[in-house]
C-alpha cells in the first residue's frame, strides 16, 4: 500500500478531535463555504460542511453559516458534546489507547520511525515508556492533536465549537448523529498494519502540516468543491476499504436522521465534516439519490445543483 493512501486518514484523525500546496487567502466577500439546503415535508434541513478545528486568529465562519444558524431552531452534529462528560470521554480514550494484547509499539515500528518519534515525545514531555504499550492510532492522534495546537488551531475555534457555543447561549437543542464509542472504533478497529502505517505517515507529514491546512481552509472558504475533493478524497479512492469504513458507511447511516429532520415542523442545521458532503457517495449525493433536491448556497443565494 503506498504511503499517500493514508494521508487523508491523518487529516480525518486530527480533525475528529473534533492536505498539498499552499492556497492564497480568500477575501471575505468570496467566502461561501460548503452549505446546502434540503426542503421536503414540514421542515427545512441546512447541511454545512465543517472544519472541526480552525486557527484562533482567523476563525470567522462564512456568512452563509450564520444565516443558516439564524433560521434553524435546532442543530445536529456528529457528536452532541453538551451531552457528553469530558471525564468519561478521556477515560474511554485512555482505555482504548492501550494495546489489549500488550504489544510493544517500538517492536512494530521501523527503527528510523522510532528515532523520529523520540524528539516529538520529548517536546510533549512524554517519556517513551509512557506510550510503549499504546496502539499506533492513539500515538498518531496524540501527535497530530499537538501539532494542530502548535499551529494555532483548536476545536473551540472550529465550526462545531463556535456553533455549539452559540446554541448553548441561545438554548437551541443539539442532536448527535454518532456516539464517541463509534468514532473511537473508526481507528481502534483498523488492522494493526494500517495503524502502524498511519503513524509512520503522520511522523513524515507533521512538519509540512501548516501549508496543507492552509490549502484545505482556502478551498473550504471559497467553496471550491473540485479542489476539496482532490485534497480529501483522491487518495482515499486508492483504498476503497478505508473509504467505505471511515466515510461511506457513516454517510449512509446519516440519511435516515436527515430525512427524519425534514418531517419535523422546525428547521435543523446539520454540521458534519466537509469530506462527508463530497463526491458521488457523499451525504448530498445520497440524499439526491433518495429523490430529494438539495440546493447549494452560492453567489448570495440558493441554487439548484445540476
């Protein structure tokens, strides 16, 4: 399996805590984001693509997201963080991070990768004994999360973090589409060979993370769907098993809740990772296959999709 095939799982893994050449900054007037509207039955559903973490110094959301939030009486996100205990989440993560078979991380990694890992652990104040029995995916998550923080990114500045704070202040309810256990299992359930390669690719790519994230954010703000597909889906298509596990199954599972929201008398804003809205197996395409007619927000208004 070529190394590029696991680059996008790195991006997803980091953004769940919740890449490519650099892109120029997008003027605010051009910011459209990735936002759709679906109308059928009593209610309206807005579907917004999210970057789960944004840089704190440029965290403003596209204006269209504010419009959709203002019209919606309720929200739905991958996780309803208001209903979750941070202590319980941390406990589940810690329990899953340990290899149940007691295998040594050092024995599974090439010697060069182990040497590369050591200074990164030291920078985090972690002795190697602290992660010796960790599963590879958990170490990759730890390193990627730390790298995001070092680049100035945070979940609180991400799309969900901002909208969740607004919803709490406005007392708008939030539904969760998944449970934390389901999200942890996405990576915890990967074969060990894939987990080890995920960690190796993470180690190789962390130094160039900033430009890759800039490119992704620029394409998202501009609403450049072809560019976003190239950044997020092209390498996945080389690994249909990962695409199915990490993306398509979840998209398919979310169709029924979205259809349920359409039957409600109030309007709902659904916010999920933008990768889930792209391509011919994305949530938008699946809703279209169900006979619905999603409209996309572009040029200051709603436009039917071809």
